[in-house]
């Protein structure tokens, strides 16, 4: 089973559901042994600029 903090390769659908793309994702849910669904966060290599206030 996948644990919190694991990195997995999964399919992310396009917004219009016409297709999907395989991407890396981080498992952010806990107690995954007792659940049938996982909560994941998309991982990107594109750096984002943080805007200061």
C-alpha cells in the first residue's frame, strides 16, 4: 500500500476529460491502509515565482 509522503506515477485527466497525462504525484492522505481512495498532489518541475506583498 502507498503511505503518506510516497511519490507515485498516476494519470491526471485534462479538464475536459478528453484525455489524460501521466504525472508524478505526492500522497498526502494518511491512514491509507483503511481507505479505498488516496489524496494526491500533482508534482511539477516548473518553478513558480512567489509574489511578495
